């Protein structure tokens, strides 16, 4: 079964508008972490934002915020004031630790975001 | 700023040949990951090291792939013999801790793009 689901293969957004990228996850652990990474066409993966399962506040990092709804097991990324440089693949990832002695990180299939001038 | 180094950036080889990829993680990072990323998909973990020990190689095709991290610093991933289906981006990442306290996010190298002809 898919641990991380990203239902939007491709998204378009007008420059300066906000956009939400969806992510749902599946875990039986109580302690876990959720990440978003950006991958431009050049290929490098860039860490954007992190949310711990026990964090009460939604994470924010500059123009990025994470809409964390624990009961629904969703961790959507919100990008405000989109810029042309935001065009990239975006991956949601989950870290599980309860069953192992080490972090195990699983990535979703990704969403391609295109920002239109 | 410290970065994860990988070489080569690009590799073209013929099937049945041997190839090797090198990764130097950020100094002091205990955990090193090798991922394979097929175009249009999310990264898939091949092998994970804690210092010099393998903690997860469940998805590594061990009949042709091998990985080592001698002295717990840099790492080499080898494929022998290469097959057409091995064409992909091979990403190396490192993180500070074995088990996350806080984000313990992964830092990725630029990747090696492998083409098998």
C-alpha cells in the first residue's frame, strides 16, 4: 500500500498567487515526521519544511507553510506569492522511527508545479 | 556552506559493464542514504548506512548492486553488470543523526544521472 499519496501529478499557478500541494500519508506510528522537498529541473533535492507529529503549530518557513491535519493524515504544502523560480517537482516525505532503531524516510510520487507569468 | 558531493555527475555505459558512483557526505553526518530516482517518480531508497554499517538494504538488488561506506565517511555504490533498466538518477543524501530529534532533514548531493545503452 502507498505510504505517501500525492494526487496531483501536475499543477499550474499564476505568478504571485498562492497554491496548495496535497499530501496524504499512512502510518500506524504515533511519532513520525513529515517533510517537503523541492527538485528543480537541475536535479538537486532541496529541503523546504518539516512538521513533527507532536507539533501543535503548523510549520512555516518564509513563503512555505504546512497545513497539518493529523486526524485526516494530511500534510499539504502551501506556497504563497508564487514566483517563476518555484516551478519544480515537489515531494512529500515521511519519517518513521518507532519500529526501527533508525530513521526510515519514504517519498511520495511528487507533484510538478508550473508557475505561469 | 557544507554540501554533499557526488561524482560523476553523468555516466553513460553499455549494458553488462560495471559502473561505480561516489558520495562524500557532510562532515559529521552519521547517516548516509543512496536513492534511485526514475524520471517522473519519487526517490526510492536503495541502501542506508549508520556510520559504516548497513541498516537497511531491503530494496537493493544484491545480485548486481553493492555499496560500502568504509570508515564511516564517504561511500561507493557499484552496479555490475549494468542493465538497461538501471538508467536513472542516483542520489546520495546524508543526515546528522541516526534517529531524528527535530527535523534531522536529509541533505542531498547533485546526483549522478546514469544512462545504460
